[in-house]
């Protein structure tokens, strides 16, 4: 299969899988809130973020080894693939054990991360269950990354979302029958183990050399590359984890646990959309990695421009829809008492757009192995985020926490990442990217403002009105983008792919 064919297949499976996951997550969240309430929701969000921090023990070595797999997979070098996978196995088993031990040692200090301890029984045991689920996810999961690096992400996606859907169904049934949070978490742990075992078995069938027991020494070239990339990715992981995971911790400590519960509903939607769209771009990473080891810089930049246009198109429409529809959705879903004010929603939408517009750059940076050059960026971002989030949270509450994230993004990430990609990836000045980025912001603002004022004619919060608003918030921005970019090379590129795929399907049927 060609890179384009594999990318389309990977993206399709990821997109459809995440849509089903989003639907079942919404139903699961409704049952969760009705049966267990806001405090359990807050604890669920807080513990998830703490475990994200503990996952720093992974140190980014997974990404470093995955990058090293692109070349031997393309060359069908079984010896080097086996060597790298043996290292992967060893490291991930150690990581799983380390995360478990750190989590257990961390448990007595939970009260320092919660402003006021909630009236929830067995709270320490609940945290230990989170730790177990996180640690067991590393056993056998290294084989999943070989499948992904070989441009077959759709296989891993099929297993992941199938198990996730089944898990949520069982959790919903369990909550309805027993009203018990601990059993809810045990189902999650069992699902994690089952998924890892199934994907491991599939990988063994696809790559028989994984069963090879003969030890192969890691050569100096790979050792040096992986060592440097791991150091860099460790810094990226630390910075990213602080930025992503501190929001709930700061809300819990500086605002209250109910604010964590309210934000967790918004975050579920934001994270679901990020996950859907991330699946699209991460599904391209292996193909871009293949591109970077086989094509010239000009071809790489050309494909990047097209990927960046797709990035803008997706996130422009999604951001417009979020800002215009978010509170209507929350009212229909969980009720008015779980609402943030409109200004906070706008800030969440802006942060969503800024984070989303980094996807295309991240895909090419990771596929090109440019981890080491901007390693300090993530640490600076984390410090700026933490400092400003604390300062503004004390004055503005939840709005201040998200304002700190916005400041760290625009002062650090927005320009450093594309600068590194253009200078060291494409060997060019990144002036073109800057002008395009500003152009895309203006178009997104136009989309959002026009859609917002069109939707103001609807002043009720019924399901019918919400569906009508969804249609308008998708169709109107799409129409604007098509009118503005119908003559661009990027638009014509995707149009031709769509027409070609449609023609091929019709031809196959005939």
C-alpha cells in the first residue's frame, strides 16, 4: 500500500473509532454524574491528572525508539527491528514497575493536592487502583508501537476502541446495578490488561521475529541516537505533563473540587475532540517518518504545507463550534449548575485552537527526529504556565488557570516549534509559516464571529435547536473556507484525493 492509502486507512479507523468512543463516553458520564455525583467526578479528573504526571517515568523513550524503527522497517532489516524491540520490552517492563512503586509511595501525600478532602470512603485505595491501571498499561504495549511505526495504526485502533466501547458498556451496567466506584475502576483495569494481551498476540502473528529469544546487542549508532532523543523527549514530557496535568490540581487547590468536576465535563469534550483530531495526525506520523527517510526536503515541506492546511481547516471549524455551542451542550447534557461563564468558555476555545494548530508541526518534528534541538522549550513553557496560572487563579479563579495556559502557549510554543522545524527540518526561514498562521487566525475569527451572531437568533436550549446550531456551525465556516481557498494548491490536493478515492471505490464495485 502507498503512504497515502495507508494514511487514509489509519485516519478513517481512528476517526470512526473515536466517534463511537465519544458517544459511549457521553452516556457513561451522564450515568456517572447521576449516580456518583460531582465530588467523584472531581476525584476521577484529579487522579487521572496525577497519574499523567507519574507517567513521566516513561521519559519519552517510547517516541525515541519508535523514531529509530522507521528506517529498519522501511529497509526490512529484521535484525535491527528485533534489537530495538528487545530494548523496548526491557524498558517498558521497568517503567511499569517504577510507576507502580512511585504511585504507592505517593499515596500518603494525596491530601496536599486536594484543598479540602472530600467525604469519599476508601479514597487512598481508589488512588492505588488508578496507579495499578497506569502501570499495567506498559506491559506488552511496546508491541503496539511496532504495529504503529509500520504504518498499520488502524489495527491498534481497532483493538483499542473495541475494548474501550465494551468497557464503558460494562461500567454503565455495573453503576446502574451496584452504585459502586471501586468496581467501576476494576472493570477499567481488566480492560487494560485484556487489550494489551490481544494486541500483543496480534503483533506476534504479524512479526514472528518478536518471539526470537536470542539477545542482540544494541549497536553504538542506535545507542547514541536513542540516548540523545530520550534526553530530549524527557524534557518535552515533563513540560507537557505540567501544562496538561496541573489545571485540575490548581483548580482543586486554589479554587475548589467542584470546579474540577465542572471543568472535567468541558475537558471531556475538549479532550475527545483533541483525541479524534490527534488520531488523524498521529495516524500520519509513521507515513511522514517514511517520507522523511526517503524524500528530499522540498517534498517534505510541500506535504507539510498541505498537512498544515488540513490542520487549520479542522481546528477552525471545531473552535467555532466549541465557542458557539459549548454551554448549550453542557445544559442539555448535565445541567446549568455545571456551566462556566461565556468568557471562560471563549478562553477554553482559544486554548483549544492554539493547541490544535500545533499538531501538523508536531507530526513532522517527531517524524524528523527533531527532539533534541528544542528540548528546553517544554521546560520554559511549563514554568511560564505554572507561574501565570497560580498568579491569575488567585485573582480570577478558574478563568485565571486557563489564562496562564494561554500565555505560556503564545509566548513559547506558537513560534519555537515551527522555527525549529523550518530551520533544521526543511533548512528554510519560517517566515512563510508565520504569515500563514496569522492568516488562518483571521479566517477563524471571521468564522467564529459570523457564526456566533447567526446563532444568536435562537434563544432556546432544546435538542432540536442544538442540532440546528450544529449544522449551521459546521456548514457556515466550511463554506467560508471553501470560498477563500478553492484555488489554493492545498485545497486542490485534498479535492483530488477525495475524487480519486471515490472513483476507485466505484471502479472496484463495477
